C-alpha cells in the first residue's frame, strides 16, 4: 500500500516550506500550515508564549495520531504487518 498516518506540518515562516507537502493527500496523509510557525516550531516543547495557532496545530496533530493508534490497535494481528 501507499503511505499513511503522516502529518506534514509546515511553518509559513520556514524557508523550507516551499519544498514541503502543502495539501493533504488523504485522511491519513495530512498537511497542516502553521501561519505563525517557523521550522519545526510545532515539534518543540510547548511554551506559554507559543502562538495560538501553534497550539491548535499541535492539538490537531495529537487528534490524528490518537485516531491512527486506536485504529491500529483494533486491526487483527495479521493486518498489522
């Protein structure tokens, strides 16, 4: 099968953004844009001064990851790879 269970996060202030995946490919290959984000800002430790959008993107990332983990836990053993 193809790629799945991936979140591509891109900070609008990241000079590497132009080479990133900027649109979601499916419900399991997600692209998120962090308007006020720089390179890997959403992956750093949280800080009270983080922009609200960074906090929202982190919450969205957690939501997807939790859903994917739950789906994987409910698959029969032979389907897990």
